[in-house]
C-alpha cells in the first residue's frame, strides 16, 4: 500500500469519526430537548418511591433480591424497550407510564406514574449512559 493510499484511508477514517461523533452529539441534543424539564434527582426519588429497583437492577440502587426484570442501566444505548419499542426518550416515558399498552402480556405493572414523574425517571435512566 502506497503512502498516498494510507493517507486516503486515514482521511476516510477521520471523516467517518467526525460523522459518528456529530451523530452522537445530535442524539444527545435530541435527548436533552425531549427530556427537558426532567430532573435526575426527582427521577431517582421517583424510582425509589415506586420501588422500580424491586425488580430491575439500576445503577445507584441496591440490587433487587430477586431479579424479575431486565436491568435498566444503559437502556439509552439499547435497541428496544421490552423487545417492542425503539429506545427513545418518548418511548421510554410511554413504557414507564403505560407498560401494558405497549406489551399487554408484560409483568411490569401499571403504577400510575405521571407524565412528569416518567420524564424524571427517564432522565435518571438516560444519565446512566
């Protein structure tokens, strides 16, 4: 491989890296807009209030004594929620509020989580990237 070819490959790698980093920054910007008004601290309190860590392993909380559900740490980097919805802030809020609308046979109960609380919980979970 000539030095010219090596430079061309290096330039393509740099360009691809810039595009990938830009896409990540755009995704974070979109997430922050969708989760605007959400609070990590309120989300943590809501997780504790609703006992989410009774079934889910969640960073910052004691592990559940019996793991009955998927861990949610790192959920923002996964492909799907409950194997049904693409992971987006809006879909995460929907899942938290109305799990059986998304997946009727789920074991996740309806807990009466408000839209604001769900946004706070989603904000906390997104903070665990």
